[in-house]
């Protein structure tokens, strides 16, 4: 690896001033602002941004940046966010964004991934006034492999894991959306009380009281660093359904001036982040910026009440009085009128939530494993410690795959693959250590069906996952990154033994894996 300044790898410049609001059009070329990057990285289309007509572009002398230009913020708070985006189409760009047009010998996605690993925000001198000069960007060095092909290999390898991470995040979001759909199906919109349930103030469903933090200042070191878990508003806001971790603790002195809440308490934030919720999975203290709700037996179920806040949160936040920061008082929450359906129906909903949360937990663990894998691979890749000789060089996209440019995965069309029943299945479901023999058995069966059809790891994994679900629908067994590594190892063995062979598809201009013909 050779440290190389960006000026040798790309043409470095910045965008231009934005047109006035009334100068944007219904059609034209997209205009990318610094604030656009987050949405674009989340899958928003460039065509959904503000559009500039050719006439306005000419009047404003706006430069059009080509597809493949790398963007990141160089000034303002956006410069601290480390968002790196590659244009998928020609676009105009705001002056707050740095633009990098890769030169010959620099692979666009390698540069993007390198800038994720070595973020330009490290060049910011004053965090209070974040700014990065173009000269500093030009001199910013990133490691470059001696061989251009190894840039492609690294981008391909990291891009595969990156797409799996995006996919896992999408799965988690889909499960959250599923729970909201189930809530609406069972109870209707609680804000409008569509199903006409008996309305009741929230305090009728359970007790609602503030957390306790009597001592000032609250962050006095004498209060902290002991054995008693302390939950902060940020941990509630980021919890999802359950609060399973904490980063701060009270000493005995801190514990004495606070209050211990039991596991199962619904925590509700009432300052800064309004009406965000999470359920304690352990006994803990929290400050008076958080409210604790304890359901009355026979009146409400905690998971039902948590579901109510999915729909009331935005309303409570919108109506919260703002002084130095937004906040709501206890009386507003206690008096909040909510539907009160039968407790049996609430418990039925809670049972569904528990089932889905179990699936989410496994997805979350898979996501954590993938992020750890990405971090390790990225570190090794940019230190030059990866053995790239076993990483296939995709001269063109492999069958069923897209080039590594955007982080949003392309849907996969999976052909019919018949994976037979076998006595290897039950041991694999009972103990993941026994999964490898099952995968190898099914891989051999899949190879035997290929004929002239290209081999696809993605298609096989999708078929195996579907087959597991068909044979054991009550088992939430999920293939993950470690299983992908087992499959990849089998592919290398099959290539070495001649059971699989690489072939170039001239018509499709791509490399394919085919079953070797006897």
C-alpha cells in the first residue's frame, strides 16, 4: 500500500451556490445539497431532489458533475457526519460539498470506501466551526494498492458485506413496519380511535412518575461510577422496544439521591427527544428527564402502551413547548386520552410483539456480526494485510449481481432450486455446528441441477433459507455471514477440484461459474 494524496487520484473541486427557491423546475438536472446526502445514502433517488432546468443552469453558470463523482461535505455541521456519496447520474452540486472526479488508475468505489475508512472530517481544526479547505483535501493521503486490480478486488469484497448490512437494516425496518401494521389492524389508528374503543386518560392504564435526580449538578463525579445502572434519555431514544444496555452507572451516593425502577418499566422521554420509549430489561435508575410508566394489572399491557406512542409521539413532540429545549410535563402525559381496548386483545398483541422481537434479536445479532466483519476486513484491506489472490476479479458484474456503486441492494430474482430433504436437517437446526454438512449436501445437489445455468451463491442462499422455512416453519433459523463463508469455501474447493469452472459470457459481458461438464 502506498499513501497517495487525493490530488493524484481525482480532480478535487467544490460545487457552486444554489439557485433561488423560485428558480427550480419540474424537470431538469438534480441539484445536490449537503443535506441531501443522508437521504441519498438511504436510497432516495437523485431525480427526487430539486431540479434545475437547462436555462437556469446556463443563467447561473452551473457546472454539471458527471456520474461517478464522489461527494462529501466540506463545511458546516454536515462536514462532521462523514457521509460519502457517489453520483449515479449527472448533477449540479452545492458549494458546501467537495467533489472528486476520479482520474485514470483510481477506482471510484475504492475511493469511496477509503474515504469511509479515513474520513475527511479528521481534517477539521475547529469543531465549533467545521470547515475543510480544498488544498487540505488535495493533500489528504489514502493508501493505494500497487496493482489497480486490487482496488477493484477490495471494493468488490467490502461492497458485498456492505450490501448485506444494508439488507439486514432493511429487514429490521420491515419488522418494525410489520408491528405497526399489526397494531393498526387490531386497534385502528389510536389518535383517531377508529374502532371506537372506550377512551381513557393514560394515567388510568398505569402509574406515571418522573425519574429522580435530586443532586445538582447531575453529572457530579461523586454520583457516578458505581454498581447501579443509570439510563439516560439517549439510551431510551435509541432502544427500539427494549432497553438492553447502559453506559453509565451511579455510585452508592448517586443511587441514594435517585430511585430504582423495576425491569418491565416503560421509559418515556419528556425533554429534548419527546415521547421516545423503551422498556427496561433490568432494574435501573433514570433522571427526571425520563418518565416511568408501570401498567395497572388488568387495565393495560406495557407493550400495548408502547405501541400507542408509535402514533402519539409526533403529536406530543409537535405540541411540546420550547424554551431552551422542548419538553412536556407530567400532567400532559397523565391526561393524554388514549383508546382502552379489552386487556385480552392487548395481551394478544403483546404475544405477537414478543415473537417478532425474537426474530429482530437474531437479525440484530447478524447485523452486529456483519458490521464487525466489515470493520475487520476494512482494516485489513487498507493496511494491505488481506490475501487478495483468492478474491475473484469481477471484470464485469457476476450473474445476478450489480456493480458496487450504490449501497442499496438490487432485488434478486431467484430461480427454482430443488433442495432435497435429508437427515442432516434436524441436527443443523438443533446445533449450528452441524450446519456445514447440510450446506455441503445441498450445494452438491444444486450443482447437479445446473446444467448450463450459472452458479449463484445468492440464489443458493435464498433457496436454502426458503427450504428451511418450508421444512420447519416454526423455526426462525437464519443463514448469516459465517454461512456465506462456508459456501464460499465450498466454491473455492469446487473450482480447485474442477467441479465448477469459470467461464466468460460474451453476450452478457460477465464472468460466470458453471458446473464442469464430464
